[in-house]
C-alpha cells in the first residue's frame, strides 16, 4: 500500500495559486503569479529533488498536468531528478473534461476521490500530488492525504486560491521535519494525526 503525499508552495497567508509564473493561473483576476521566484535558491532546489526522488507515481490536477507536460518533456538531462521522475514514472491526471493525456505514461482519472484508494493499492511508495490546487481541495475534503510537504515563503498576497479553503475538515498534524533556507523559506513535512484536541486556559 502506497501513501498519498502533497507538496505545495504556500504564502504566509496560505495562498497556493500560480507560484511559478504570471500566466500560470490568472483565474479570478489573480495578478501575483510567479511569487516564489525571488526566494528560490539551490537549497530549495535540492529539497525538491529529494522529494521527487521518493516518488513512485504522480496524481496531478488538469492545469498542473498541462503546465508540466508543456515543459518537462523538453528537459532531457538524466541528472535532473525532477525531469527524470516526471518523464519516467506513471502520471494520473484528474480531469472530467480532458480527452487525452499523451505525455509518456499518463492516464486520465475521472473521479480522483473515488480512485485514490485503488491507485495507492497499486504502488508501494509515494503517490505524489504537486500543486494542483483544485484537486487538493477534493483530497483534503475527503481526508485522503497522508502527508503534507509545505514550502512556506516569506510573502503575503492577500488574495488567491488557498490550500486549506472553506469546508476544510478539522484535522491535527504532527511535524516530522522542518528546514529553513537562507532566503527564509520554511520547508516542513507533516503527517496526519487524527482530530484536533481542545482545551481551555
């Protein structure tokens, strides 16, 4: 049985939308695309390489899949850990509208919430979600994510899609690992730890 992990970039106020570039996802009038760029460095790159090195398969939302498919097949350096993993390993794209997924080793998943269990049964390692804000909302609402890798950047955006949106199921987490880069990016790994505890002072 594999485990479902999600790796995502977050602003201090929880925004995940369009971290990689201005045109990545301007929906809703979002005008801050590319906000991670000033803070990424070699240390952050090494961390992401370590994450991708743990992958056995990927589950991606349609938009993230299309962004990745437009770029990563062109990166053919076998020493690039991200390109090597993405181009070689199975990729499941969650979409009700996509008719074909022709990037190597890609399959379309029509109902990710219903099919995650079967996907995890097929693998022994990590089924990784990257970005995929809409898909993440579905998986969070169904409490299907086993581990979160959150890269929190020292910037607040004030608007945009958030990882934990309205309707998030209350949940407790256990911090497994945390590192901070020289540019102030906090890279933390959390495992689910049941329901929140409550008390009074």
